C-alpha cells in the first residue's frame, strides 16, 4: 500500500481507528504473514510512537502485519536512531506518511514534569537522556503555569505537555534531517502529530 499518497493513508488510518473504537476490526494483525510479506514489505505509514504497552499501534489503527513501519521509544522522542529509521523507511519503501503518536497518561512525559517540580529526583543516566529530550517541550509550559504562584493542576499540565512533546518531535523530524526536510518541501512526505487516548481508544490527529 506504499503507492497511496499521504492524505489517502491518513484517511485509511482514521477509518481504521474508528473501526477499532467500534470493535469492528477487519484485519487480524497477529496472523501468520503470507509468503509475499516474508520477501518484502510495503508499509503505508511510518509511526513513531511511545513504548507504552497500552498503545498497540497495529491494533488501534486496525492494520495488519506489514502495513505499518513502527518505531517505538519511551516518550516518542526523536534521536538520531529514530531519524535514521524514518529516513530508511521513507527512502527504501516509498512510504509517504509519518505520524508521531503520543498518548494520554504518558509515563515519560510525567517523569519529565516530576523532574521539573523536584529537581533533586534521580533517574538513571539512560532514563535521564529521555527526560532531557522531552524537557524543552514542557519547560515553558511549566514556567508559565507556575509564574502566577497558583497551585499547579498537574493533570492539565501533563495533558498539555504530551501534545507539546508530540509537536516538538514532529518539528525535529521535519528539520533534523536534510533528507526528510527535502521530501517534506517537495511534497513527497507528510509528517504530522497525533495523540491516542488510552481511555477511549480514539486517536486525535493534529498538525
């Protein structure tokens, strides 16, 4: 399905998510792949999502094996390895849509906010590297929220920070690679953000 353009694929994902919410799934994502899939893959979309176990990407979009090129990392952060993975899929398979998929109740974003609230909190160096990548997207929100001296609504701050973190990852993919930047400028690649609600199963797409 890689020959579909980005907007067609986006509509396909939206329709798949509606089927998932309505429990009308049409595919069997965990089925044994057909012989043709063993020889080659033609993913229709690249999904950069969080590692959270509550966000099974193929299931929530009602897609089967081989339909999506999924990159998962805590906090859906962007590092060189994630950029390289997106470049690989876009160039190798001709995939035209990239979705950065955040989700509600994200533990990585929550950890980042907790680190801002409590600077003495300790994280392992590896976990700290994830927190540090999320920090720029939520720092301003935290500063604005606390500037008035009022009590901070942590749930609201986390919700806003999740979307801000997705938007930052989208920007980093668009501008962190000459390959991806050129593809976006030429119209060969669309990179958008989205948020999955773990309570309802709905995916909200946004630019």
